[in-house]
């Protein structure tokens, strides 16, 4: 596993500037390329490569991301990251199991505010249509199967975990049986407090794709809802303008694309690198998903622009997989695969003339079609990725930084005909180019160095923070990108507890990195801090403590070793050897000149003596 080297957050030094310039100019490093994916499943999981990947989080606070699995539909297993192969090993004392209910989702977080990771599970029984939520309380980096709280009210769908009141302690949002208004459950001190979230009667679409993310660039998370009105699917935005959520009128209150027969899960990304989050929506234009499209909604308009259509490879037509009943809805998982600053995607597609389902990588490229020229970018399917194509009957594909090196790798689940368990495949991203990144994780900030029980608060998933950077690209043009941290949590959103932003091929320091957190109810001021001159290829851990004093927030910077560092070292050693060789040659020439002069001087003295 990749390890990180701790150093304080700081600006550039002459030595670091020289190293970055050398790495950018080292021969052979200025030709980006993408080699084949490498299957590293055995190296990572050994015999544990089975189950459903449900969530990610640093459970034991060792600054390495662990994996939460669902096995046999009713068992939770946590695979802890290790420095020795196999790199992910089960924590045997943490196995939670039910006999009469199945686990439908897993959401790690600190629900009681003690800076230790708890785990929320949603359970579904065949005897009832509702969803029960149970929280197991973390204590000393473990879970006690006997120490849990069952929420008093059950939900009509999987809940959304968010920070509704801006106290940096996750709350639980959803529709409950018998109440037309969405409800919030807060568990500070492990005591349940329920209250209406919004002053409106709302009918939610099931399965929903709600999100808690900043949609107006004010660094405060807003609320995006998937609703129904007279049987029609609508998308609503509730902005947090002054600490209270207010519904935004049309055109933000929009209907689904007019030709859409089946709707997938909404996703959010800075698709075109302008610092603004856009709404991406996969849909099927017919009941059989023979015509599958991904739309992008233009901010501030009700216009749906196709950014991926005509999924045809040769004579084979592919389409999204629509499953009934819905265990895995139509979903695209987003991540910057090639670190160019534009998010790519993973999707499961089905051969419409057969039964094979495969995972495909959708690369974010400049638009070459008239339909997306107003956007400027589009998705292009990479049909020929051999290791990915070998995984048949795929059901889920997502990004994951396996080696903690800032490069997003792939995890793919596929159906195993021998038993009911899914098989996990890990594919290493052998991306080899002079591209850079910055990796940011924002903690709860409930404590800094004086945490209760002397715990280290690194292992807490925090929904709602928003991150954006601005810098200059290799040509000197302004470049920026943004992302929200853990904006979605239901229906296998599989979002990472950190944000990886690609910087492209520019070795420049980040001019500005902005981090904002949700604000409390009734608070008009924005809680945002800025850091300057951030070193590329680094991880920044932000501790927003205290919450209301952004100038006091601290950040720890970790430099990530990579091949570029090796190239930099080789380049630096080469320059040093060259300089030493020049010095040696000059010294040798000077010594020869001195010897010649001495001989001439001795000869001249001899004749004068005569």
C-alpha cells in the first residue's frame, strides 16, 4: 500500500519549484499514455474477494480507506487496509448479522458527535415495504453487536445522510410512514430527535437520488430532491441561503427529459471544469433501454443536453441495465480517471442482442457532436480495455484509490453463477503520464488535538463540505475544478470519503484551494477558508476547528510518492552528475594549464641562470 509522508501545509520553496520543473521537463514524461488495466484482485483481497461493496471509510483511523461489505445479504464485514498482502483483511470481531432481514445499504459516519466512526445500516424485510435504520455505535475502533440504536420511525426508501443543521454531525433525512413532510432524525448524545425538514408536503420518487451538495457556488451545501407530482418525476433544489432551506422556483424545479421512459440515479460533477456542479442523468428512451442517453442539465435552465448517446460498438448495440426489482438502479459512478481535471464515469451496459453485462469506462473528452456543442464536453465509451472487458455479468463498477497514491483505480462486482455472492474484481489503473492531482478530505472539526477519549478524528466520514481550486494550466490559462464530499449515500452511491481533483499536465502550485462547510440554521455568514500555493500530488486533511472561525482552521499536507517523484529524483541526480562532470573537466583543464605554466617558468629560470 502507498504511504504518505507528513509535512506542514506550506507554500513553495526554491528546491520544490526546481523539482517540479525538472519532473515536468524530464525526457519521456511529457507524453501521456494509458496502458492496460492490471488485475490485482488476489494481491488485494486474497480469498476475501466476495460480497457486495457497500461503502468506504477509514474505520480504524490509520489514514487508509477501509471497505464495508455486505455478505449473504444479511451480514456486514469490514475489510481493513493493511501494508502487507493481501492488503485488505477482515476485522473478525466486527461481523454484524440478521436472520430475518436483509441489509440494503451501509453509511459510516459519526452520528453522536464523539469523533469515532459509527455505522448506519438500512434493513428491509420481505414482510413489510418500509426500511428500518439501525446505528451501531463505534468505540475504540470497533463495533459492539449489542450496542446499537434502532430508529423509532421507518422510512419509505433508503434515507439520505446529510448535515442538515450545520453542526458537523450527520443527520438522517427521509420520508417516514404516515407523514407527508420529509423528516430529520438527529442523534446527538445517542438520543433521537425527530422534526420536519422542509415546510412542504412532498411525494418522493422511489428509488430517489437525493443529494446534499452546493449547487450555486456559495460553498454551502444545498438540498437536491427527486420528487413526483401527478405521477411525473420532478427535480427540486432547496437552497441554503441563510441557514434555512428554501425551494428554488423554475427553471430549477424541472421535469425529467421529455423522451425518458426510465430514469436512473442523478449524479453531480463539475463536468466542464468551470467550478460549477452540473446535474448528470442517465435515462432510457424506451422500455427495453435499447436507446440509452446521459443528459447534462445546464445550470439555470430547463434544457437537457445529451453528452452520451448512440451506444454502438461496431454492429453491437449496448444500453443501460434496468433491473426489476431495483437492487442496483441505473447509475454512473464518477471519478477523474486520467487526472486531466474533467470527471470520467463508470457505467454498466448490457448487450441488447444478448445477455452479457459489462462495465465500461466513459472518458470525458471535448465535444465532437453538434448536440453537445453548447456544453463543450461529452462522454466517449472506451470499448477496448481488455481487463475490464473480461469481467462478464458485471452489476456494479466504481472508482477507488487502492494504493492511496491519488490515482483512481476500479472495483467491479459481477454475478457468480456458482453461488449467490458477487465476486469482487480490483483493477489497478496503470495511468502513466505527467498528470497531477490534489486529494482533499475534510473532517468534522468537532475537535482538534483535544478529542474525547484521546481518539484521532481521521476516521469520520463527513457529508456536505465543498472543495474548489483555481490555478494556471501549462499554457497559462485559468483552470479550476470543484467537487462535493459525500453528497449522496443511498442506493449504492459508493462515494469516497475524500475528493480527488485532477490538475492536468501542469506542474504549477495550486494558486487557491477553497473549502466550505454547511452553515447552521439561521446563520447567514458563509464558513469558508482559503489556502494558497498547495503542492501538487499531495493530500490535504482539513480540520475545520472551530467551525465558526475559518481563519483558525488547520490543514495537514501529505506528499504522495509516485513515479513522477522517481523521475524527478533521476532528473536531479542527472543534473548533479552533469554539473560535477563539467566542474571536473574544467578543474582538469586548469590543472593542465598550471603544469604547463610551471614547466615554462622552470625552463625560463634555467636559461637566466646561465
